[in-house]
């Protein structure tokens, strides 16, 4: 099913359900078709909310989210995976909605056409002009699909390639989450970097980016390692607690017993 058939099917359903359809549904659905087309008609694909909202001119996230979820309920979009955080995007699939099986829109348009008498020859000529739809040969379409698939890799491909970069192999595990976060940021931004520049060669881009990444798990999975305390430190702390001395006064002399002697001398005074 091509984009024309999908859009025609959607309009048929909208015409039959005027009480349910809203402009936001048209905007999101047709942009989803355009985005899917640019990705070579993948079965499922990432659909970043920020990118879609900017493309259709919606500023309110609740309005956008409600429209997208309603399209899922209508059966035109399938939600494969919802976004988990600001670094990930929704994964959706375009669905051929079989509910729109009637031809009510065609009948209505044909009736409307028969009621309109021809006014001038010019109007008749204009109404009979055919609309040329751009066609793409199979070879061209295949080439475009290959270019697109090479342009935006999957997350697994992205991580696999990065793990094989020789000079960063020893750092890959510590940087893995940072690399994944960078991938999600680029994807969320329409495959553009932080300066809003299009990423044309992602392999070169990630190589140049790796030296600037820092591990996200700086605390060793939530645990911190305390420095090991020496015997002198322990003796000084014990002395301070027993004799009520400031720990700073008892440092540096415990190894020779001076810390305890100072404590006794202080008490004698």
C-alpha cells in the first residue's frame, strides 16, 4: 500500500467519522507518512515527539500526545514502544486501517460535481486537467532506501560499530550509556547534532565525539568507595571521643603515642 492509498484511506474514514476527526489527526498522520517515506517505508520507525511537534506547528505536548494516542485508537498507527525518557522516542508503525471500506466520500464528491453546471469553457478545461503524480523507478527507490538505511543506523549497529573503534575499546563499557544517550539525542533532533547540523557521516561523527564523552555512571552503579583509614586515624578518633579533644589536636602524633600523652597533659591542666 503506497502513500496515496494510505492517505485516501484515511480521508475516507475521516469523512465517515466527522464527530471524531480533528485537524491535529491530519497533521500528525500525514507527517508520519512523510517521515516513514523518508526512511524507506520501514515496518517500524522512531517518531520523536519534539521533531513531530515542530514539523506540524504544535507547541503543547498534551495536545500532540492526545492526538497521537487517538490515532492509535482509530487504528491508523500502531504504538510499538513508548518513549521512556527525553533521550528516547516513540517507536510506531503505519497500519492499513480496514475500517474505512466505504466509498461515501467518492459518492459525495460525484454528487457535488453533477450539481455544478459548467459556467465557462475555461472552467471545464481546468476541471479536466489531469494531475501528474511523481513516480520513482524501482532502481531509484532502491538506491534511495540504501542511502537512507546507511544514514541512520539502528541503535545496535551504532553501539556495535563504536565498540570496535580501536582507540576506545578499553573505554567502551564505561562510556556505553553516554554513547547510547548521544545516539538518542541525535535521533530525537532529526539526526542532527547539538549545533543543529545534519549528520551526514555518522561513523566519522561518533569518532570525533568520543573523546569528549564522560561516563554517566560516575558512582559505580550507585556505590561510592571510601578511602581506607589508617591505624593512626582510628587511634586519634578514639582518643578524641574518650577525652573530649578536638580531633585536629590529636593528629600526627599517634604513631609514637604522642596523641594519648597530649590528651593526658590537657586534662591535667
